[in-house]
C-alpha cells in the first residue's frame, strides 16, 4: 500500500478538511508505522498549468501523433504529474466545498492528469475506458453552508458527484466518502465533527489492515 494525500485546501490549520484528513493519516501511521505516505499540497506550486500548449499536446496525442516544441514541453509536464499521481494505489482527498463544487486547484489537477493512454482510453464505438487499476480513494468532504436535506438557498452538491464520477471514469471504483458539514449553519457542529474524525480513523485502520 502506497498512500497519497491530495490536499485541495489552502487554509492550513484552519481547514476542517485537513483536520479530518490528519485524523485519517494518524490512524494509518499507528496501524502501520512503515506505511509509505506522501502529501501533495496542490497549492505548493508544483502542479503545472494546463494552457494552450498543453491542450495542443493532448489533442496531438489524441490524434495518434507526437507533440513537438512548446506543446511537447507542456505535455511532458502533464505526464510527469500523472505519474506522480499514478505512483500511489490509495488516495486520500481533502476537499472543501467551494461555490457548491470543488476548489479550482483540484479541477486543475484533474485536467492535468486526465490524459489519453494514461488515465483513459477512447474508442469511437464504445467510448471511454478508465485505465487505472487496483486503486482506492478515501475522500473528506467539508462544507460550511451546504448540507444534505437543506433547501436550495443553502447551496447544492456538485462536489461529491463530480469528483466521484471522475474517479470512476479513470477506473477507480472503490470510493469511501466521509462528509462533515455544514459547520456555519444549523445546530452545534461539534458532534458531527467528532463523528467525521471517528469515521476517518476507522476507515484508515480498515484500509491499512486490509492491505
């Protein structure tokens, strides 16, 4: 088992999603002190952009050709990011809700690593086919205002459906979500916060023990 924590929150110690993720990681280390764990802070500047040159490279590869020049350079950066992601077999995502969806930096990661022949294959007759195998994902979802069952004036959930659909599209079908929210509306959030941390610790022990 090789665990990669992908942090989409820029709030550091003030982040609810990172706090729950920390409970997961602590339990994972306690269960197996030798477990390889790495963190990819998507805000640390190592995630490449995906602009015109990278898009040209992707579409060139999609056409069965080899990119060259600036397109090749940009596409090489994208494939390096994919291999960093692909090196893990277990993912922990910490995902705060931004405007009913995911932070733009996480969407950037998805756009960078969703490359033909790496994350997916495509057939004109049968459509897309995910190429990732033997991987699983735990996802910490947090939201300050939105909560299941609240009226539309409190927002909507494009966070979990989008991320989980993308994971399944790549071939990652074992997905374990943990949600905490809302924490700015409704009753005292502490009981739900404690429940989320407990679920994270328990899930980490289960996944690490299994593998």
